[in-house]
């Protein structure tokens, strides 16, 4: 019995043959890849052994595609909960726990603290409740690392520490989980 076509995503590379994103890994579903091939927006780099077909046409499913036009990476990462967690390695900055993660404002919002890269850290719910509406110094809780505005490269480098559960062998030439990113 064949696996579902949905289990055949394609790794999407930029025109320079680097992944558009490491975390989350830049993957497209098979329908989007087939559409991009027909619209001549991508080059097929590698294929699965699986095919899709119509009465008059058959095509092996691409496992790796490269965009024909280069997409400039974002200069600054978006401020999102996920990106804060990624910056902080998905660990509480107070105790190192990786369960029940939340945002914590170093200067609490009740005291005028803003929701910015420089004021928000990853905290487990236990530490966040313990700190409450106090400053971290008042609560006797020192963050292991002070918050900062990460670069896109910094987040991508951190993302390489968390490879996905599934990596097709055709992707290995394009994914460098241990390599250092250029600045």
C-alpha cells in the first residue's frame, strides 16, 4: 500500500539553492509544487519514486525544487511568540525547563513594560507565576540571558538545533544542521 501523497512534501530552495527557511523548514505540499512546476516558477532538483498522473500526463513528484527567482530574506525577524521561543532555545530563561512555555515581561505590563524583543523572555508557567507582577530582581529571579533583538541569521542558526522529525534523503545535500550561518 502506498503512503499518502501528503507524505511527499518538497523542500523549497531559493534561487541560490539554500532553503528559504530552516525553522520551520521550507516545505510545500505536492499540489503546490506541481502547480509551481506548471507555472514555470521552479526548477526540479530531485524527485520521489512516486508519480501523479492524469489520462494523458504523468509526472514524478518533486522532492526538492529551487525557485527560479531569488527571494531576498527578511532583514528583521517578526516579533512572534514562536520566534521568542526560538531565540531562547525553547527553554525557560529562569530554570531551563522546556514544558508549558509562556511569555514573561521583565518589566511587567502592569508597570508600563512593553511587548518588545528587549522586554520579553521565554518562561515556564511555574516561573512566570512565581515572578508575577514583580521585576525579576524583586522576585530574586535572574534570567540566564537578557533579551535582545535577534537577527534572522541568529534565529535560523537556532532553528538548525531542532531538525524536523522527517528528512527525506534527497534533502541532505541542501540542509546543514551543524554548519554555522554566515552573518
